[in-house]
């Protein structure tokens, strides 16, 4: 390992600045470009070129340093293509322009910049340091491809993280059309947990791969099959968040999860699970299971689960956050009708079963063939009464609409404490949007599709505007504008100005954005006008 002098830094030198990378991590964790560092066993020939999961965020951050060139390449070969980030920092680079961390970066000495020659050079460098390469790392994703010797990357992983690690995700990078590949002979995950546990006693969140059991080799007996989750209570008793697939609902896995004394959040994605593993009464949750669970996320569940969930009273009664997303049903009229009916019944009984829910997210999927009976569920007055009895602060619906006799004014009256309201595929008029702003005094964020005949006429929107109350708080409007005319038409500019004036009259501290990339630029223009009006 050579110690470089300032004059020896080449424009094409591949260099490593550990302290600078730590600052990059801190910035990415706090920005919209926050992504996890990915460790792959294919690119560790040296630290740089650096494989980063978010190339855009890293490129923009290093662009703050003048005379710095960041190039992105795709490496293809026998393995899957990889994105490689090569950072070229010339000797004339002025770190003072690194705006967010100028006072830290300005103190760096170029003599502390090393050029590493492969694995041996990195090994000697790591051994000479008293702390890991990324001591501030809080989130780590290990994405690997199954091989006969997957344990070789454990040494590399050990050099990166320290005691600050709070989240660990393990992903087997072998997807297929039918979902992730299941391989029960791979002991990499267990070895990784055994490596992380002594160094990170405060680890709070673990995301497990798609399989649920491993084969442990014993010298005096045959390999025994056991749930991977059963090791969590022994190795990481302080876990608060566990994520996995439907295999977490196996009896042995449930018993193991029930032994975690601090478990607060359970996330289960049943997309690739068998139907019987999650939907029926085969699973009996004991009263002693999950006394501390407060947040439950069930993704891609079948409609039978919504009814069987009520059997787990000890779990359901104490919930404060509930996310339910149904899976796509097969081609069957009976299944579509039963799924929609079960979802409505589920919402109707929610307040009596789970009276403390403050965050509710319900998503009803269509069947794979979009048959004539596969229509969105409709909320009537009994469902609104159930929602009114809940202390909801965040509410999100997808393919759940209002019945014909239920107006948006009635719906707004039923959820008076909501701060965040997401109606993903529900189209509102300007008058409907006015009802939500007027009747939700704590509203801070609303997402919906906006369409109104007034937008099709010129210079009539503001004169016809009537607001019942001006919202004093700042509200972010996340809008989808399906009937906005194309930019080449003169009416397009008038629509943007009219929408901006309307939102400003509705809420003087309004902000406008869009989760849909199609309308992102339009909402940015509306937001600029709102800032000008303020």
C-alpha cells in the first residue's frame, strides 16, 4: 500500500477517502436520494470503482467538488451487469465547495489518501485502522448470488460496518418469473447474523430473504431442518422490526418471533407464499404471542386472511398501524365478489376489533383478468361510522371508493383528525377538494387525482371559487391531473395559473407536488407560482 504525495495524485487515479465516504453516507441517509450501500461479492477487487445503488445521488453529491469527474459504467460478463462509479478527484480539487460538509472536508489531508492495490492492500489498510471503513453506517443490504462458497464475502462485510448499524437486509439475488429462488442449503444468512450480533447489540431491524429454513450440519447427526427465524431471539434479542415472506407465519416461526421481547413491527409479504400458509385457520396464534406488536403490514394476502385475522385478538386489539394489501385473485367471478365484500366487512368491523389504529393503509388489487365484477370496493355509511370511531391520523386507500349516496363531505366528516390522506385512484373536483380542506383542520398532506369542468374554460375558475374556510396550516397537495391539456395548447398555461391561484386561495401556505412522474414538471411549475404568490 503506497502513501501518495500531493503531487502524485493522477486525474485517473482510483482513490479512497474513507472519511469523505462517511460524509456521503450521512448525506444520503438524510436526503431524498437515500439508498443503502450494497455489498456484492463480484466487485471487491478494490474499494474503488465503487458500486453504489443510487448512482444519481452520489453523482450529484460529488459534483459539488470542482475538478471532480464522476463516471458511471456498466460492467458485463458472465455475471449480471453491474453499475460501477469511478470517482476522479484531481490534485487541484477544492473541497471548500463541498457545500454541506465544507468544514469537515476542508480539514482532510491529501497524505491520508491511499491508492489500494486489490484485496491485500485493502486488508492491510483495514488492519491498520482502529475503526471500520464506514463507522457511521446505519443501514446495510447484502445482495448476493447463491454459490458453493458464499461465505467468502463475510470478511469484506466485516470491514465495513461498526456498532452504529441499525438495519440489516439480506437479499438473495436470484429472481425468477415465479419469485425468488428458494435454497434451504445456504447457510450464509445464519453466518451473517452470527457475525453481526456481537458487534451490533442494538440492531433493531432485520429483513430476511425469501426462504424460511436452513440445514445445519452437525458432526454426530444428520443435517436438521430448522427455521431461520428461530435464531433471531438468541442472536438479536433487541430486534424491533422483522420483515419477511409468508413463511414467517409457519408455526415454528411464529413461536420464535413471539420470543422477541421488543418486537414492535412485523412486515410480511405473502406474494410468493402458498395459499394455505396464510389464509386459513391452520395457524393458531396463542395469546402469549406478540404482546408488544403495534404495527402489522400484510402485503399480497388473500381475502380469507381478513376474516381469519380477527381470531388473533391479542395481536389485533393493540395495533396502532395496519397495512393490508390483497393479492391478485384468479379468474373467478365468485373470488372477485368475495374479496370485495370481505374487504368492506373488514373495514366495518375495524373499530370494534382494533380501536387504537392511527395509521391505516388498505389496497384492494384487481384480478389478473379485470373481469366485469372486478370493480373497486365502495364505502357506505356503516364503514364511515367505523372510521369515525378510530383516532386516524394517516389514511390511505387504493381501489376503495365512495358509494353513490356518500359524498366527499360525509367522508371528510368521518375522519376529522387525519393529517395525511391518500386517495390514490379517487378523482376529486375542485369543490370536493374544498370540502377536505375545510373539514380537516389538521390536514398536512393530501394525494388525489384532480379534474373539474372549470379547468376547461378560460378565466372562470377564480370567479367561481368559494371556500368555506382558509387553511392556516401548510398543506402539500400531491396531485394527478389526468385531464390537463398538452403544453402546445394555449389553455395549458391558463390551467396551471388557475390551479396555482386556486390552491393559494384554498391554503396560503400550500405546496404542490406529484408522485406521478408524468405530472412532476407541471406540479413544479405550480409550486413556483405558489411561492411567488406567498
